[in-house]
């Protein structure tokens, strides 16, 4: 496949990721607003925290007021660690790629689900662009 076709295929495969991020981000913004946080706090948290599920949990931890930074940090680490296990299942594929370290850190729930269903000869290239589109979304 030509590079243009690979990018097109990856974009098409990543559309469900984009849609899920869109709806989840709207729900997150509404919840942050309901919890009394300014709109820019929601955007800042979204840039700083990788795991969407932890963003939702963080709302509860912050409005509770009594949660220590250590507890928040350990919780974030444990919730993010599941993505390392996603990467382990693709380690053989990633080892063939120039972007191995990038790919390891792009395995969200959504990219993992899409990558599990790729079956063509250009799988590694499609995976890279799916991860790149996901990161952009």
C-alpha cells in the first residue's frame, strides 16, 4: 500500500476513537463545570493527565478535599499502568517498528481495541498512524 492509502485507512479506523473522545470530553467538561471548576481547569487537566478514566476520578478526589497528593499520584500510576499491559501484548510488533517507544506510550483503551482488529500487510504503519491520530484527538 502507498503511504497515502495507509494514512487514509488509519484515519478511517480511528474515526470511532475520535467520536468516543468527543463525547467523553463533553461529559467531562459538564462534570467539571458542575463540580465548580472553571473551564480552563478542565482543559489544563486534559493536557496534563493521560488517562481519561483518571480525569473523571480526579473530580471526585478534588471535591472531596481530604485526598493527599500521594494518594492521587499512586492512583494515577495504577490506573495508567494497565496501558503498559496493552503494550506488552504488542511488543513483538513494536520491536519491528522504528517508533517502538512512541507506540508503547500510545496504547490507550481505544487504540488497543482498534489495533487488535488490524490484519493487513501494512499493520505496523497503520498502527502508527492510528496512534498519531488518537494522540491528536
